[in-house]
């Protein structure tokens, strides 16, 4: 059987990074958990997962020598995906840990969601897909239906400087930004690898995009 496209899943030692790797492998990618800059540079796409606190994850990413690796991957225009705290790390900063700067790939701030409902939001929720300027939803959502159910575990969400980069929202005591698209970068606050058929369909779309890019 022909191997799928090489996808580097960045390993900076925090959280269950292997779950994202295994889900991508299930969807046909040759996904490898790695902190090797040479392997990342050879990969057809890069994924930055993450769970836990923003500041701790940023510190671990820098300690692993992967901050510039992320910037190089993004600037290479290869497909890049951020997941959960990996998505948050792509922003400029976070209210959770104001002393730890983010990567600044997506200008904006990670802000607390409402405290009028249980926080974190730890549940399945339905997405509202946001059309782009052309009227089309992001191709990562192809085949997922108009309001796919996905799984969240989070207390903060991204508030970008440019609202047009929001690719999907959900409702949780107000509007919560749930996914983002900026050029070759796609990022989700929810966990595709824990989101059942809809999450796997999204990851398959990513792998197929990588395979033809």
C-alpha cells in the first residue's frame, strides 16, 4: 500500500499529542510525532496540537526549539493545522498567561469565554460555519453538513484582529470562535481527533488537501 503524505505532528512534550498523530494515521497520513527540524522541513504538512495552559505550552515549545520551526513551516505555505491549545498558541497573546507571548501567526488575543455557564466548556456542540468573502465555507468542512457536532474542552477562545479569519463559531453563552483560516493555516478550538465521524471527516479533508498540494 502506498504511504500517505508525510505530516509532522510537533512534539514538545506536553499533553496527549499522540492522539492527533493516530487520528491522522487513521485518515491516511504518514503522521509522525517529531521535534526534529529536518523531518519537519521535509514534511508535506505540519500539525501543532496542544492541551493544558497557554503559558506552559509556549514555554515547552520554545524549550524544544520549535518556535522558529513553526514560523518556517507557516511561511513555507505548506498546509498547517493548529488544534486546541495549539490553535491558541498561533495567536499573539492570551488572557490566561499575559506574560507569555504567543506565536503571532494569527494577530489577536485568546480571551476567556463566559463564566455564566460552566467553564471549561466540556461537551459536544454544533458549529455554525462562516462563509468567506466568496460565499463559500472552508473546504476543510466539505461533507460535514451545515452544523456538524464536534467536541470541545476549553475555557478560552481566539478573538482575531481580523474577524474575517473566523471559519466557524458555536454558541455557548454567546458566540464562541471555534475555527480559523488564514492562508495556509487552519486551526480549531475543538478537538477533531475526539469528534467522531465529523472530526475524522475534517482530518481526511486535511490529508487529501496535503496529498494534492
